[in-house]
């Protein structure tokens, strides 16, 4: 059985989301599973997904709270 590989996610996901929004781009919570969240990064128009990451970082979870995206 192969080992499961898990990506720890970015080192400072809150800084990534803050910079992304400050640049006028959009982020959205794509899913929540247990103590982890997947966030999609989108172009300024909100159309095309540029990147995504999954993280269980406590500061990120606190920053997100119940928000579903940068527009909340």
C-alpha cells in the first residue's frame, strides 16, 4: 500500500490571502474537512482559478472563521 503524502500547505497562508486580496484578486473557500481548509485563488474577475492550497494552520482557520471568500 503506498504511503499517503500530505502537503503541509504554505508557510504563511494568512499573508498569502491578505496579499492576494490587497492586489485586487479574489480567494474562495473551496472546502472544509475536519481541521483543514482548501482555498482557491482566482483572477481579479473571479473567473479563472489560478492556484489553490490546503492547510490546517490555526491562524488561517481563525482568519477565515465562517467566511466563504474574500468578498465576505
